[in-house]
C-alpha cells in the first residue's frame, strides 16, 4: 500500500472528459490498494479523484489552505481534511505525506505543484516517482518546451527524465508503483553541482 498524491484541477469549467479521467484514476488507485493525498476540493477533477478512491474503499487525505476554502469547496467527505495557513504549507504537507506523485491536466496551480516537485527530484530533495498522465495531450506544449530547453542546454537530460510522461491510466500507475518499489539509490543519482543553478532559477 502506498499514498499517491494527485495534482489536478478544481475548475468546474473544464471538459467533462477530465473529470471522468479523475474518477477512473481514483478507482484504479483504490483497486491497487493505495490511498490518496490531494488538494482537498470536492469539485472538478479533484473531487472526482477523491470520489473514485472512496468508492473503491480506500482512504483520502485532503490538504487545503484557508484562503481557498470558499473557492475550491472543501470536501466534507474526506477521511482526513487538513486546513493549512497558506499554499506553501499545503504543498509541504502533501509532499511529506505522499510516496509518489501523479499530475493530471490542470491549470497554473497544478503546474506549480508539478514543477516544484519535479525540481525537488532533480536536486535530490526526494527520491519519489513523479508521473504526468495526459491522455488528451494538454501538456504536449510543456513536454515539447522541456525538450527544447534540454537541446539548448538549459535543462540537463537527466533532469528532464526525472518525470515520466504517460497517456494511459494503467501504465501511469504501473510506472508510479515501479518507482515506489525501487530501492532509493536506484531511482536517482546524487544531484550534480550545477543543479543548484536550476533551483535558484526556479525560485521567485
């Protein structure tokens, strides 16, 4: 059993296909015997992932900042709901609680979560697997941008490989499980000295 952190959208304006994807992901997480860590909202993809996990009989831990309680509609059905002071505390609580990270299509909040946990993996702050599940190609421009940055020397090839890109729910969770089960030293090598430059550039 592992705790999977899912980064995804709380928007209710998105195509229902993404909400359906969230539910399918939640059910598959539960079917495999895992629990969920997520942003604590009951709407959008966030809500559907949590419902899928609970419908499958597994535990859901939501983490939501005070300021977003009225915006994201906190999930009253969460098995555990942690309310944090701000976004930094929210991400920290989610990061510590999770054994692996799965990003679904989402907005700038999802992108922020994905990029921060991605950078953490590249500089050795954690050895947990990070997977992007993108069946409809929402993140294709991001994936292409990263490859361009690698080609121009801004991103190390091994840093780009710190995230796996998948288009199928089963394959995404297979990849996550493989990363969680791998011995820590086999997941990532030590961060090279020039990785410090990347984290400094990523800081606001």
